[in-house]
């Protein structure tokens, strides 16, 4: 029998508390569609679907002719499947982790370290920072998606410091004035330095001080909203929403420093190392370097490391529109849209096959890839697969390097797929 190098996966679900519940979750819907025998608990959060070989969520191989039971073990035994360049560059390991996220309540205010800082943190605090890798990541919206990402333009932060006395009290008059003056001087380094001082002073506020100011602010905005006043100058709607999820949490004040980014389906944001961010709500596919390193400082009950976060962040202000990462239509295949970030670890493709096409070739790459079906049905064949494979919403396939896949479409409305790979 020919060696099997294309096969379906059963992927690991993470039930983090911030996930959408039951079948409201895209993750749960995909699992239920792929495996009709799966039991979905309506009270349980279905937060993340992990498609890859990470030790905390190594996908199971759905082909009993393959002796290795998980993708990680199979790749260890068959490293050539990664493609020659990827195998050499990443020491025989799959360099990316592909996910679906369904977000009901906010994730923590966080950033991911660069490689140098990741190695240092892992050596010093391995219980909090489990590996030595960096974790750049990209999110592509599947439904309308919201997140905080990167520092707002200074003019916006200064306007909040004037409009929100509770924020100004925590930052301090001197730091607030320095930020306002730096913005007038048009000196980028001065702006970054003043922004660092303001944000660090806020995040290092004593607990009693920030809880008192937050309670005062929430009461004031609630009163104004009840009286029918416009609270947008205090970012009232978002502040009240986060406070309802995380009462008394310093992270609520981050809405005055970080951009609110709204993505429509198909739009993406790319999070470089040291970029402060927090996903707020919606469903997305996400791809990242294969790491679990996160430095947190608010909107979470988990370990927080304010000192490290405030030291590591990129304090370059930019408008929210600059955080949206563009997709580029492939010149070779009009069905493929490429999201190719400026890191070597991963590239994402959105493949939209129109209803007019009944036979489609998923082309070979010189990288292993993971394919996820979001919409539509097809029968897939490959010379590297043991038999035909039925694909439907929620199906996940591992495709070895240099292998192609032929799809015979069965659905009247075409197909939508996402493909994660590593294009060196």
C-alpha cells in the first residue's frame, strides 16, 4: 500500500470560560457538523479548536491504518512531510498552530514576547511561560469580531484623559500633561516615552485606588446613560460591558489606551510581538507560531505580570484602521486570498470556491498544511490518501508537503475553506 500522507484529523477542543456556550459557538458547530455523534453540552463553553501538533492539543489521526495515533507523533516519524525547507528551518516540527476561536467574554489584556524575551522568561519562570518561542498571531473574522489592539493615536488618549477625571487621577497630572505636550511636539520618541509612563502608572496603581476610581466612573457613566446622555466621550458602552464581565479589574481602563478594532468576516488583524491586545467578542480563525506564551495584565483571573508587560510593550500609537491586515488575491488562482504576515512561521489562505466550479484542485505546496472546511461539501481524492474522503463543514485535513488534493464539489453554494501553511 502507498504511504498515506493526506488524512483527516479529530481536533482538540479547549473549554476556556470565555468561550461561547453550546451551539452558539462556532467551535461547537464545527465539531457537531464534522461528527454527528458528538455530544454538545448547552451549558459548556466551547472556546477554541486546536488544529495542529502542540503538546497541549495534539490532533488525533482519523485513519486506523496509520500506526501513530496523533499528528505530532506522525510528524516526528515522518519529518519529510513538512517539506525540506520547513523541516530544516524548524528542526522537524510543525511551526504553526491553527485554531478557531468563539469569544463570548473578553480575553485578558495581553501581549506575546519576542524570541529573545520568550527565552528569558521561560528560563526564569517556566511555570508561567511554558516554552521559549515567540508567538506572533493572526485572526481572521468568521463573524463580526471585536478586539482591542495597539495604542490609540495620542490625540484620542489625551481626549479621554480630559474627559475622564477618574482616569486622569490614576495616571497623575504630571504624566497626563507630559503626554499632551509630547503630542504637540511631534517627536515620536518623546510620545512613546510619555505614553509608557502614563500606561505604566495606570497599570501599577494600588488596588484600592483603582477600584475606588473605577466604581466612581461606572456609577457616573451608568447615571449619564440612564439620563439619556451621550457617554461616547468616556467610551461608556465598552467600559460598562467590560466592567460587567470583570468588575473591579484594572483592565477596564485599557479601553482608553487601546484601539477598538472591528473586523467584518474575511478581515484580519496581525499581532506582532509586544503588541497589547485583547479579543472582546466574535468568532475567528487564528494562526500563530507554535507557542503558548502570554504576558497578561488585566481582564483575567490568571497569573498577571504587570511589570513585564509594561516593560515589553510597543508604545507606538497608530489608528485602528492600521491594525487591519489586508488579504491579497492570488494571481495564480482567483479563489485563493493570501494572508502572508512578515514572519516565517505561518501563512493563511482563504479559499472561496464559487458554485459554478464543480471540480477544484487544492494545489501542492512545499510545506505541510492543514485544511479546514467552513462551508460546503465535497469528495476529496489524493494519490497520497488511502481512499476518498468526504468533506463537510468542520472537516479538518492534514496535507503533507508536495501533495495536491482534488475536490468534487457536492454543495450547490460552493465552498469556503481556510488553509494554514508555512511559505518560506
